[in-house]
């Protein structure tokens, strides 16, 4: 156990700025794209931006943009359980109601060896809005999967030979992690906090100036929460802490012993 703590302390020095900047009030949202198969050789969608409409008590509501790499995605490479990450965003705990895809003009379809342009209706050029309606809990990581139905999204425009892109997309939101939170009784102890399972340290953080801590991104399991406080203080490990998907396990106040 001591070896694990020392090794983790060395790693913490490299991520300390990140740990200190995260106060536990945010949720992490990953947006991924997948596809239901269609009877085409390629379906190439030009995605230039992704936004989510989020609302929280402290920050009001509005559209938030993800930092993505714009590009053309061949949906038929994302079938049979495969997906691709469009972007990640940290949001205050609250509710997301919509996601908006900003589509470019380079949308194409390949059929019988021939590449054809996909025309996007003018109503969608300002952004394709999809309803989500999901609540985000602080400290939890979520995946929002955009399941693009290629077969139903492409419409042939009569005898003109043109094809229209009228996206049919199903949204699926699920939690992919749990978290552990608590407050040490003496903030001046400023402990490093570890989540340990089977002698592996899977999560680390520091208590803030108020003594609060949260270890995010934990997979379900039973953990030992261990502490390395400042000199002059000691904190007992807490064993058998259960972490479940989509929930924050709150340890309440953790007693700090002042050494004589």
C-alpha cells in the first residue's frame, strides 16, 4: 500500500494543475457518432461543429460548443458496434435538452461506384437540432451516442437523380462511470486522496481549501479510499467503498487526527 501511495504521489505532480482546477461541480460529456447500416458503399457526412444546450441553477441556460476536429465522416465505417468520438465537454451539473450538429457542404453518397452530392435542406443549414433531455450529475462521465440511420436519412428526389440528406438520428445518453466524494474535517491537512482497488490506484485528487474532494471517472467496484495528508496530520483509510454506475458515493465528513 505504501508503494502504491508513493508511486501515485509522483504521478500527481504531473496532473496537479488539472486536479486543482476541477472542483467536482462539473459532469463530463462525451459525444460519439455511430450508424445503422444502409444499402450504400459510402455515406459521407461533413460535420463542422457540435453544440449542446445545457441548463444549470448557477449558470443559466444556453448553447455550449465542443472543441472538435471538423471533418467528413463515412458513416458506413461506424456500424456493428463501432463509433467515433466527436468531442468532449465539461458542463455544470444540470440538464441538457438538445444537441446541434453544424453540417458543412461536403456531404456525399457513393452508390454503384459513383459519388453523388447529398443536398441538405435549407432549414438544417443553421444546424441540425436533436432532442436529448438528460440530467447530468456532478462528477459523473456520460456518453451521448448519436445513432445515425443512414438508410432512412437519404431520400431520392424523384426522377432528378438527386439525393437529399434528411438525417434521422436517435440519441442515447448513458452514464459510464461513478465517483466518490467527501469532506475532511480539517482542511489544513490538504490530503491527496486515492481510490484503490486490487492494489491498483485508479483515481487520485486533492482536497480543496474547504476540505472537499471528489474522485471522478471510477468504474463500478469496491474501493479502498486512502489519504496522504500534510505533515502533522493522519487520516485512516476507508475500506469497502462501493462505487456504482452513474452515482456519487458520498463519504460525508472524514475525520482528521492532529498528531502531537
